[in-house]
């Protein structure tokens, strides 16, 4: 450990400005059930960008500060200020997860057992050099697993597993997933193949079809194809899928999925009903790649639901035994089933460069950024 500790913060001020900056903070001292982790790798997830940029208009972003200590300043539209009033004036640490080496530990046996180990951690503020965390927020990685390999051990892996467990808990038997070529989508594909769950993958590019097919995916439909709705309906008929997870959010994809589910369900109806089929159809929105309105063209009867899907809420419904089994599976399969692939690595200072922001803010499928705070 050193005397230097730096963290990345996001601040919205009363003058309608967002300021992103690197702050020098004290080195943490662990309590009895805490450890200090030298953060060596932390992913940039869409959920992190929501904290980092909040409601700011990033087209107005301007570079300031120095090369070693850069800042970014952007305008926050006045109409959004009331929505973020609880964070005005507060420099919020950014980063939901990461991984590194335990360099100090509290007095409890659980904390001492992690001393010197490589762990993944969740809980906020991981875009810093040294983080103090409760042992319950840590996942000990298997021997030989690097911090880079374990950096994305929580958000994407547990979200993918929670999707499958939610499907089971709610009585569905197959899943539809949009933006399916993402890192999370690839994990979900591997889980479903291993667990014998039918998964319909929605993509929008031919190369994404090839990627998933080469991974062993059976059902792949392309939303940019002229036959998309027919292809999706055919896949639903074959699999019986009645639950979907959509990270896009805006637009009419949710509506298209519900309508195709209804067409598939209505094939078995003996008599016409103005209320549609009695087959319940569920779509969960778990992202906001499209921040526009969700358009629903109501041709899918009355047995349906559209809800938000947040990891922490989802696992809270699954029970401790199930969640502990999920965490163990992630640790055991972090370099296989739950492997993440990064196309760019950036330091804390490089995160606050306009060129980098232009890249990771696109949230492009197949491009994932990793922060290396010790760089």
C-alpha cells in the first residue's frame, strides 16, 4: 500500500453542470469484517454510465484540467434538474464492480482469510486505486484467475443467471433475449446451452448471427431482416418462449415480441376472444440503449406484463441458497461460461478524455472497456 489513493467522481452542481474528476482521497482502514482491495481492473458497464453521466447532455462535454488530472464538464438540461435533486452538490464515486488483490484485512477470520487473495467486489466506487469493502461484498477468485478475468464477476454473470432463475420461478420454459451478441448475451447463451434451456437470440447484424451460431446458439433472429417478425414467431412456436429480456428499452421491439408471442399462443385457441389468448406473456426491460418512449401496439390481448428488471431486486426474490449457488458458479466458471472480453483498456485519467468517452458512451455491441486504476 501507498499513501496515494485516487477515485473517479461525478458531481452535478446547482448551476446545471456535470463535472467528472479524479479526487485524491485518504487510504482506507479496514474494520473487523472489511478488507482493502488494490483495484486492478474494473469494467465500464451501462449501469456505470448512468451514474457517470446521469442526465447530462454529453454533446456539450468539454475537456479541462491537466493530462494527469483531467476533468470533464458538461451541461445538464434544466428540465432534468428536479429528477437529480438528491445528488446535487455531492461528488459521487463511480464504478459498480471490479477486482484486485487484498492488501489489508480486518481482524475477523473471514477478513483474514482473504489476505493476499485475488477477489472480485461489488458495491460501488470501484473506479479508484484502493477500496475498502465488507467481506460479504467480495468473491474470492479461484487460484490462477487474474483480476482482469474476474473484473466482471457480478453485474453481467449474476444478471444472466438471474434471468434463467426468474424464468424458472415464474413458470416459463424458454427465453427471448435482445441485443444477444453482447458480453451478457454470450454468457446467457452459454448458460442456456449448458442447462438445456431454449434461448431465442435477437441480433441486428449478420456478423452477430455468425458469432452466436459459432458458439452453438440454435435460435437466432435478425431484427433488421424483412422476415424478422415471421422468424421470431416461428422460433416462439418451436420453443414456447413466453418471457423476454430487453436491454434496448425504447422503440417498438417490446411490442413486437409481445405480438409474436400472442400470434404463437393464438394458434391453439379453439374460439375467438376479444381479450386474446390466456397465455401470460412477460417482457422485462433491463437497460436503456434506446432512451426514447416504449411504443406498444396493443394487438396482444390482456394477458401480458412489461416490467423493469434490476439485478439487486431480482436476486432479492430468489433466496439466499439460490444466490450463493449462483455466486459459486460464477467463481468456478469465470474463465469459461462467464468470460468477458475487452476491446479497450484505459487508465483512470484516460476515462476522462473526450476520445475515450466518445468510444465507451456508444455502448456498442462487441466493444467493452476495462479500467486499470493502477496504470
